[in-house]
C-alpha cells in the first residue's frame, strides 16, 4: 500500500483525480479539500494543466498539448468513469489502488480500468513532471542516487532515451523505484503503469504518437531529447523521497 506522503507527492488527487497545484494549495489542506469535492460526472475528473498550453514551447508545442490533454486525457477520464459507474465498491477507491491491484478487480471491468485508469494516472503524473524552465539538474541528494545507479544524469537520460525509442508501438518509459529501493529504468506497453509490478514511478515519458507526432513526426528520439529540457526534477525529487518512507 502506498503511503499518504507518496500519494500526495505524486500529484494526482487520490480520490477524485483532480490536480492540486503545489503553488496554490498548501499540503496541509489537501485531504480536507479532496473530501469536499464531488465531480458530477463521476469520481474522476480531468486535471487542469499546471501551466499554459504554450508554456513548454518550443519543446512541446501548444497544439499537441491541447489535443493531448483536452481530447486524449479527457477520453480516458470519461471512459474510466463509465467503467465504474455501476460499481460503488470501486468508485470509492483511489486510482493508484485500482491500478496497483488490477489482478483483484472484477473481470468485467478490469481491462477498461487498466486501459483508461492507467491512461488517466499516467497522464496526470506526466503533466506535473514538466515545467517551463525545467531541465535543470536534480538536487544533490537525488543526484547522488542517480550517479550511484547510472553513473551520471547524462547517462541516466541516455538510458531513458534508448528505452523510450525502443518501445514497440505505444507505451511509456519510466524511472522507477523497485522493491529494493533502487532506481531502475523500465518500459510498459500501452497505458500500463509500474505500480502493477510493485514499483513506484517517479518519472514517465509518454511515447504514444499523439504525444509528439504533430511536431516531431517519426523522430521519437528528438522528442525524447526535447522532453529532458522541460523535466521538473524538483517533483521527481519529491516522488523519490516519498518512496523512502
């Protein structure tokens, strides 16, 4: 089971899926605020982007950001709410809990929650993994862990890039913490999440074509290299620290 600190650090709201900006809302008020919110369309809702759609230009273009967030991510949220509409036992569970325990879900909704719940969770983390002016090296503590595991930040980014480019079809490349507490680079197909393996993701790179094709066409490596210019290593640090409690 994930700790409360870890769930808050990961950014998506556990009960509702609403994004809560760290800059706008104090951590101490998150739990009470979440309890008071009940989206009319279902227990999950589309989190607003934590920046303007053009904030990550030229690395992520505004048109891609708009379509990716407003259409693709919204589609996952809509379909996820439909999947749990008649399942009150599932509507009260956190999204992270549903994804981490897919094998225990009823057969008739497992695939829908895997695909759409995974899509909602992955994208909610993805948006908050980026910021305008990102790409600066992580803190000394995380930096030391990266150096110990991969040699350097540059070597880690190369490992992530190779993994991302190597995903066949659609999927994600991840920096995760495994069951031993070690940082690992891994990939998942489609909208699968490392939580299903007992790992805790701290950074994910979306390599579905809708994430980059308008700007980069088939140049996936160019997209991945550009992504590193907007990574918010501060939130990666928070997520990593949360896995250590």
